C-alpha cells in the first residue's frame, strides 16, 4: 500500500529566491506537517485539498517566510499557484507527522518546477517520484529576473 | 438533546447597511448552510471553527454580498470580527442543511449586535436565544456614519 | 484574460449514482459557489486549494447530498479523491458568484471522469475544456457495481 | 495598539491528561503558529475563525498528539469544543510567527479551563489575561475519571 502523496509544483519565479544548498537535489528538502483535527474530514483522513496547504508551507519554508513576507509587505509581490497535479495513495490520519519531501528543478531562465511528496511516518519505501504531477506558482507582479 | 449552536455578533458598522425589513426582528433572518465534507473533521461532526464561517456567510447575506463587495473593492472598507462567543450543543454532520437564524439589535448610534443560531434539520424546538454569546464586526476603515 | 479555472475529476464510482439527465453532456451541470471572506487569502483572490472545495460541492450536488449522506451514515460508504489536476487562469475575488460547470463521462464499467470549470460572473467566452486536467474520486469501501 | 488575541478554553476532560509541569501556571505553555497564506483572508490579516485552529493546535501540543491519537484511534475518544469566547485586538499578518500562550486551571474534579493568547512577534507588553473569554472541550465518549 502506497504511503506517499505526490505533488509537482511548476514555479515561475526566479531560482535566485531558492537557496542554492537545495538546488542539487541529491536529497530532498524536508518539512514536517503535523496532522490536526482541522486537517481531517469526517471520512477519517486528511481532506484532499489540505495537502495543497502542506505543500505550500513547504515551499514557503524553502524560500523563507521572511523573504516572502518582505516581498509581500514591502514590494507588493506575491505568488499564485496556476497549475497543480495531485495523486493520492494513502490517507493520512490525525496524529501523523507528515514528512513533506520537496525537490525542484530549473526550467529555462524564469521557471522552476517543484515536486512534493507527503510521507506518513514509519512507512516503508515508495517510489520517490510521482511522474506527471504538476503545480505552478507564478509572480503576481512581474519582475525582471537576474540569475 | 439541544440542536442549536448559538452565536452573538456585536457589529460596529452602522445599521444603515442593514436592510430595514429585518430590523423588526419579529422573525429572524434565515440563511441555509449545507454541510460538506470540507466542514467536518475526523470526529464525524462539523469542525468547531467552521460555524464562524457559516455565521459570517449569514451576515454577508443580510447586508448583501454586492454591497460588501462594492465597499471593499471600490471604497477599501471591510469588516473584522473582534469579539465572539460560541456555545455548542450538538454536532452537525455531513448532509445537514443548517438553518442559520440571525437577529440583530442597535446599540447606540454606531453599534449593532448580531445573534446567530445554527439549527439542524428536523429537530424540535430549542430556546431560541443563547444569552451571553457575542461576536463583533468592526469597520477596518472608520467612516462618519449617518443613520 | 482567461476567466475559467478548469478541473477534471476521474471518479471511480458507478454511474448509477449519477442522474441520467446530466449524462448527455450537451450542457454542463451548473452549480453556484459564492466567494466569501473565508475563501480568499491575503493576496486578494481565492486561495488555490479552495477551488477543490467548490468542485467537491458541485459533485455532491450532482449525486445528491441525500444520496451521499445515506451512503455514508447508513452504509459506511464514502469517496476519496485520488487524482486531480488544476489549472488556474484568473483569480476569483470576494463577491464573485462562481459558476461551476461540470461534465463527466463513463470510462469502462466502474469509472467516471469529472471535468469542472469555475467561471467568474460576467466574463466572456473561454475555451470550455481544459484538456489534461484530472481528478479522481474512489469508493472508500468497494462495492460490486451494477449498471 | 493591542497585540494579543485572547481565548479561554473550558475543558472537560480530566487533568490527568495534562502534563503536571504546566499545572503551576507560573509561566504559560508556549506554542508557535506560523501564519501562512492559507490562514489569511483578502482583508490582509488572519481570518478570524483560524485562531481557533491555532489554539486547538496548542491544546494538542500540551496534551500530546500521541496521547490524543492513541485515545482516538484505539479507544474511540475525542474532544469537542462546546464553548468559546474570542476577543480580537490586532490582526496577525502573513509571515508572523505567533506565540500562543496557554494557561489552564482545574475546576472541580472533571473540568479544566484553558486560556489562550496569541501574540504577534516583537510587540510590546499587553495585559496577559483577557477576562471573560471562554472555550470548552468535552469528551465525546464519557469516561470515569480518576485523578
């Protein structure tokens, strides 16, 4: 039984915002998301849309809340998801401490693609990449990028 | 077994925004909120914070989405809840079509107090007012009011 | 500027649950979703994950809340989204009354695919189908289907 | 300008679940809640109902997610909020790392009252207690308590 929820995020802001340490992708960025009551629905598992919240938190952790906050409050720049694909394998439950594994890659000068996976604790190995999933963040206010 | 979830909303914008037809309070304003998967949590009932969403929808229905939308988008005026009290009696479940009963009263020149109750379908009579509950909406941008 | 947010939902429960009147697909099923404060985020538009809520409401409207509620509460059967694709074109704002247009098709004996689009009010024509989007609902408790 | 959002939670499960280290209340329990896009609304600040999520996370942190998870999944016991009072002083914004300060007290054999405050980072001192706020968690499955 699969344990990962995969997610790919195609992101259209410059990689200059992305810490270089994580650009190699030899290992994914790890972010933990605790599953609370608020995340579940009456079927007993995490409501499907809420994984998008977890993945966004991971992206914000990668770029840095302070960087994003400064961009938003001082420069009026934010981001908007414009494409996403999700595949669900297993329902996370209340009490799970999900491990959000994120990788990304550069696509041209102005584009990055994010891949996220959510892993439940103590589950065995799964194929680490869920091909064909996709999500996009785009600048709400276009900027000339320099790399 | 009680079936109502009560809520009082103390609202600090002028009653000129409130349709006069509902000011008599001989009967409450009725708004229906359908309980979807998104509203429930893994305990099987509506997540407690989500009643605040239902009550806000009711207030927006009372004042008028078009009025609020115009105020926000054209005049930069919005509202913020600043005080609320909730008492929970019974858990609404997926499939319930909740009846949100709202009343309000004027308190001085610039203040209105809203009282909300959420009723599950097909339940018998309950005390219609839950005293001591309270919620407040305030103008985010102060205006001189005329009544 | 595009005005539609498309969504395809691959749904794995039998079409016997789907009203036949809508199977012809000559016209989509229409469901309206009002955009409230709760749906937006600080960027000023609807938070991306919340479209999934709107689309689920539409599916529940199509199948019937009473049918789904009876299935869940009396037979222990629910549904889980297991695949979805979203493309965002335009940000809906507070006050919008979104028109959710849904179509679906049969794929074999046990599978239906849902396609959703969210349209903002008063916007001009858009390509009605966003190819490549996908979402799946599956039975949480498998049943032998008969058509 | 006030910076705290206060909250009192009247909680009806036995204090045996509450770590004794925090019972003295000489200092509050501290839990941090990061404000993400998902928490805000189009007015630019945290949507009022979402503070209830932050406060619940704090309670779950106090009692222990593992304890609550075991109670739920193995013993069928959960908790429901049945009374709450909220007072809002200042709107938290995207990027804030809120400090949730929680205190609680025993009220008889079977009752605990929780008091929560949400503090924005880097703000000056505020009255630490907001009297009259209230919230209640109750056991969904009654148990004989021993202290």
